[in-house]
C-alpha cells in the first residue's frame, strides 16, 4: 500500500536522525483525504491560507501518479 510505503520511508530517515517514529492514523488519513478531495474541485491552484494556518500541499497539474518505494 502506497501510504505504508511512504510512512516506512519517512521513518527510515527519522530513525537515521534519532527522531521519534511516526504512526499511521486512519482517522487523520480520512480527514486528509476528504480535504484533498475538496481541494481538487478548485479550478486553479488551491486557496492560499497564509496568515490563517500553515499547511503543506502537494499540487500537480499533470496526470501523473506518484509511485511508492
């Protein structure tokens, strides 16, 4: 599963720098996916929330699928 591969790779780097490992949260993943699905409805780039909150978004315009590993 892609999300597990991403988490494993991320934790590989966290371990290298003695940082606490992350765990997956089904609830947080669901909230994030729902938000991403909502953002995809915008015609242009996602709205800019600077000054309101900090969020990191990956935005692409091409029909390209991210691959795991």
